[in-house]
């Protein structure tokens, strides 16, 4: 692969192929503006285990359907028994129950197996008649059959092994929500976020936690208020991450290039900052500009952010002598996921970029992403070829020389759809 992709979108921009606004031209022309407006990274929605909004059950009348339900009941003897009896009267089986104590009342969270013909609205009416209030429901699946303690322990284990797992673990812990982390000192300059107390802040549908390395983690779930129990679980997960400190998995693969040279592909992190800067110095201005879309002298300023596991995952390509000659980034971009690459000039056109890209896309699929996108220049035929080499359905869109290529994951590699006549 010859050259690589840009690293991002702006605060008000999504993917060009779907809802990217006209600011893409500014992204290509002014790197500083692009970065300063880039919205806070968050893991993809697909990784949360989120399900469609409640509606008509998809199961047939003779089949059963799984539901997750929350409702608030009075904290008094018999209130839960009345609710359970009402559900039993509709042939609804309670598979699990968690209680979230409040100052007044209790939030009960159920996993239910209901007759397939029973609608969400009917279930809600039954619960309301039995004393439940503020009832919320969504479809569940077999993954929800894991009991809460086992699930939390699994998320803690993932977080302990890899610092990049913290935002993903929070999303799986809390369900559909938006997670953003802002550094204490913004990369592009300016004022950082207001600090939060050591114990964090819970405000109905928003919780703010102190990030382990400084800054603030904000979690928002407008459709359902957080309970103190959920807040305590999230705070404990962040505290575990802070106590363990920076860490990345040590696994690595040794590959042989067509000409016989061996390279190592491994996870990278903040400890690779100096090696990444040295690689920048060996790259030509053209390669850096194709990658960063702006003044090449600014490139080093953003490596701390790019190498941080808080905002995604990074792969490094290392030669037998230990020199880093390529970097690949998988970046959480709101509910979308971006891939971005940089390969040192003398190591281009040897398949390194394609190898990185395939691995990043596999990581995105494993994390539950529905798609990944790359931002580059329309003249970057090497990147177009690498994306085509994935064998996935692709969408292209070009705006004033900026090319956005979106690869759709988890579907059959069917027709390639071109949404702009200029696309290669």
C-alpha cells in the first residue's frame, strides 16, 4: 500500500457516505480546525449489545420472546409479589431479577420470557396495573441470559488485560449510551473540561467520572436514568482501570514479506511515542500530508492522543531491528468507527498497509461495529486498492478532493455502491 488515511471527522460531522456535512472540505484544508472540532471518541454502538427500540415482538404467537424490562415499584412488603403475580397471569416467565434501591422506591430489572404474541404495550399495561411506574422495555437475546455477577466479572477481566477495553466495557455494562472522554489538556489547545470530584457525579441520565489519566469520562443515556447501583458499578470499573495503570496486550505476530524480510505486528500504546516521532521524521512530506491532511509540522502533536488506548486501538509494524515503520489506528468516533494508517515511505508497496487494514477491520468486527470508514484524498489510489482488497461492500463519496470510503461489516460481500460519479 502506498499511502494512508486521514484520522478523523469533526464534532458536527459523521461519515460522508451517510450524514457527513459540508465541513469535509475544511477537514482537508485546515488540520488544526479539523482536530479541534473532532468529537470525543466513543466505542461503537454495535458493541453495547443494544437492541431495537421496543415494538411488536418478532416471534410468532406460538413462540416465546425475550424482553428486558425495568420498572419502579414502591419499597413496601408485597409490591414485588403483586408484580410477579401479574406477569405470571400472562404466562410470562421471570428468568432473572436485579434490584436497584433508590431513596424512595426500588427499580426492578427483569429478564422475561413472554409468549410471542404478547406486545410490549400489553406488558407495560400489565405492569402498570400491578403498581409499576416509569416502565421501560426492550427486546433481549440469548446473551442476556448470563447472570449479572458473571457479566460484571467478565468485563472486569477484559479491562484488566487491556486498557483499550474500558470504554467498551462501560458500554456493555450500561447498555445503549454515549460515552465520551475529554483529556485534561485538549490536544489542539484551549480550555479543558471542568473537573469532577474523585467519586464522580451522577445527574439523572448523565454520569461524569474522573478519567484514570486525567480529564473526564461522560456517560449519557437519555432514554433511561442511571441508578446509584449502575453508577457504583461504573465507578468501580474505572477505579480498577486506574489502579492497573497503562497496559496493552503483549501478543505479537511475526510475518515474512514477499522479499523475505520479517516484520512484527503488535499492539502499540503511549510507550511507542518516541518511536512514532522518529518514524514521522523518516516520512516524506507527501506521505505525512496524505495521512494528516494538513501542515506536516503539526503531526507530532497528535501522537499522544492517537496512541492512547482510551480512544481506540493501535497496531505497530516493527522491523527485525526494532524500528517502527507503520502504524494503524482503529478509532471510536461517536457511534462510528474510523480506520487510519501510516506507512514509512521506503516500506510502502510491500503489503504492510493491507495487512494492517485487514487486522483493524477484523478488530472492528469483533467489537461489534457495523461499518468502518476511512478518510483520504481522491488521488490516493493505493488506499482505494487496499479498501477494495478487503472484499467487503464499499460506499464511496467525494467532496472537493476528500474521499470517504465506508466498508460495511457483517454482511455478504455483494455489490460495491458508488454514491459519487467521481469515485474511482
